[in-house]
């Protein structure tokens, strides 16, 4: 490299985009790289190759989620208090996932398509005739928010409040979204709360009220389904319910929003693809969406903890070491993807790791996110004959989530 390696731990690094030059260098020269943390952290191993990331994602006996999935070091009290489905291994993870997965299974998600399309039409038709607007604020933020409200059976008037809280959690390193920026403000008072944020308390209180309403008057939504006892007599306790609700509000909205935004940016840079969507088959549209998901890789990494000494590519990982699985690097591994930096709408197979491919922690919302993206771009292609950038894009300040938070566009309506 002509320049020094970028600091891949620094939130500010990603304001200019993912430092692909650095990850490319590491894949080629040091794929299991010891990474220093400059904020007092103890450092970690960075896995940047596709095969290594996939192996570690699947080998939960050696690479455990129980000590946390973020770079942050937590003591035992913090770890236990903030545990969600993502910070669990089998058999605990298997049991909880079984209890919450039914509404997100492929068969269930197929039944949501009419609702997703209705909401996409509502969002886009509400903009009809508008020539310039921020795609994130007016479209990509709106559709997942409305769908989240419908799935959870929440009042429309509450959705904006909920999404703002979700932004504060997922965007806890960006001062635009929170007053409690994790690397700029002392958040030790909130160390037992998800994302070290007092916003979690507000979401816990909201979840408790919503769940109590459904205990008294069950409805046909996901929250009511989560309260049901299984055929084996199992059910979720209150803490698990509130943590899962918070996870859905935070992760279920923001990641889809940023994937949609990254997808549109890919179309802006390749105008022929937008015009081609109406003539594509369903399978081709699904392939297009998967390439958008690979190309954007919104969740850039998850952290694991080594449970027993392990040797990988001649590097000796010790029990207790932190290991970071860089999905944002694995999805551009030249040994796995042909011409990875070329956006190929017909890439097949496209076994990207954006959702935790074929691992125990495969994203619960993967099928829903794909559906929302496919339907949105189908409806966009019916209405817009062209779309261009109308100003500078702005990216999220985060080493965890890669997202464009502002995408000013100029649209030509069909």
C-alpha cells in the first residue's frame, strides 16, 4: 500500500466509506491480523478472509458469542444484563431462537408480501411529483418503519418515536443520533443497558406496556405470537421479551434502511439496471437484491471470543482472545468472489455473509429484508425512469454499521 493501514477501529474512519484498501491488503498479507485498540481496549484478531469468517461463524464451540458481539469489553455483570439472542450459543440460543423464529420463517414472510407492497405504494405515491428529496428520510426510513409497526401491531403515531430510539441505539457512535456517544461521553452509568444507552429503558417500558396489553387482549401480531406457550410448554420470560423487542426496533429497522439506501446508490451509479427491473424475472430481481446486500454489507462485523486455544493460518489464538469477523472484508474476498468490486446483478452463486450465511446466527430478519427490498425496487422501477444524486451523501459515523444516512436524489417520474 502507498498509505498506512487505516484504523479499522475508529468510527471516524468509516465516514469516508469502508476502508477497502486496508481490508484488501490484510486479506493478501495478514488475513489473521492482530489489531490494536487505541481507546484502552485489549486488542483483537481481525479475520478478513471469507473462508475464515465462515468457519468462525459456524464453530461456536471455539468462537463464542456469549461474551458479546461488539468490540467493547464487558464484565460478567454487564454481559448478563445486556444479553440478547445474538449474545448466546447453543443450547440457550437454539431454544430462544425456536421460540421467536416462526414469524420470520420463509413461509410466514411469503404471507407479508401484500402488506409490504401496500406500504411501498403508500410511501412512493406520497412523493409523486417531487423532484428532489432525501431518499433515506422519505423512503428508506419510512417503509421498514411502517412494516415494523404492522408486524408488531403498534400504533402509527408511536412509530417515529420508536425509530428515533432505535437510531440512538444502533447509531450510538454518531452524535446526530444520540447525546450519549460511546467514545465521546462517559456512559458508565448505563453499562448494564443495551448499547450503553438510557434509551433502552424507554424501550423496555414501552415493550412492557405493549406486552401487557396483549396479555389482556391478544391480537394477530408478532408480539402476541411471542407470548404464546409452545407445544412443549415453553415460553419467554419478561427480560427476554423486552430484550427481543428492543432488538427488533433497533436492528430490524436500521439495517434494512441502510441496505435499501445502498441498493439505490448502486442503481444511481448503474442507470441501466433501474430500467431493466420491470423486464427481470422474480429470480433475477432476487439476485439483484442479493448483490445489493453483498455490495453494501451494512453490518460490517461481529465479534467472538476464543473459548480454547486455536491455531489459524499459523497464528496462535489464545482462550479469552477477542476475534472480529469482518463481513465487510469477506464479501469482497477475491478468492471467493469473481471481480468482487464489480457490481454484478447476475452474480450466481452469491453466498455472501451479510446475514451470517449458514451459521447458527443466521439473521432472523433476512427473508423479510430481502422481500422489502425486492418489492420496493419493483415499485420504484414502475414510477421512476431515472434517478441521480442531487448533492453530497453523508455516512454514519460507526465502525459497526455501514450506512448512508443522507442520500439527496433528483428523480424523473415515468
